[in-house]
C-alpha cells in the first residue's frame, strides 16, 4: 500500500509538472497558432534518458545493497546524476556531488526494493530537471522522495540533509534559468 501511494503521488507530481510545462509552452506560442496547434503529447524518455535512468537505478541498487560505500561508487552516482540533467540549465557539479555523497551515506545497506529504487530515480530526475517548474511541483517531488526514504528507515537527520540537497539543486536551477532569461527567479520556499 505504501509503494502504491508513493507511486500515485509521484505520477500526480509528474502529471502536474508536464501540464505546467505544456501550459508554459502554450503561453510562449503566438496567439494565432494556439487555436490550430494540437496539444503537446506527454513526453516520453528518449533512449539516452532511459539508459541514464537505468544506470542511476543500478548505482542506487549497488549502494543500497552495500554495507560499505566506496569513493568510486559515490563518483559513479554523481556522474550518473549529472547525466540525468537534460537541457541547457544543469546543476553545478558541487551540488550534485553533495547530493551523491549524502544520498550514498543515507541509503548504504538499506536494501531498497526495485520499486523504491525506480521511484527514487524518477524523483531525482525530476529535481535535476526542475528548471522552470513551480515550487509546488518541486515540493511534491521532494516530499515523495522524502516519504520513500523515510519508509526505508533513513534517519531523520539524513532525510533533512537530502531534502536540503534537493531543494538547493532546485533553487540553483531556478536562479540559473533566471540569469539566462533575465527574469527574476520564482519565489522558493525553504
């Protein structure tokens, strides 16, 4: 039941994110074309994106099964997290390194299920690609990742650290988009 609730919550968050992106794209279209243009299809993962998700899931599985996490495992996780970020606006290597280190420490030897790993990978992907989405959408994805990790017996201090890492990445992406477009960043809650 817990997994079903997490999956539904994430599906809802991704649906809201997709709808927000579609609405944002519609606002950018000239008024004359909006009446004749068919609604955008729900984006599907490209083969590269799907490959990146599979690599990330393999990293998370290896770390959650290991009682000792090696520096190479953390580096591989960081590299695979960085490859998840699509588009022109990407998080800094430093913020992703911090997330990789903190997440590795938190999930080591926790024996996450395949469903939990898949869900966590999707939540991480959503945050790493959160430039231009609303704070409420980011909050939903971060809350989903936090609930999943809490259910996996991650300590409250590790939960708080990972939440802060995810929020820092989302905030960084928002600022980077604003700097590129000249628009003020959307208000982000802490």
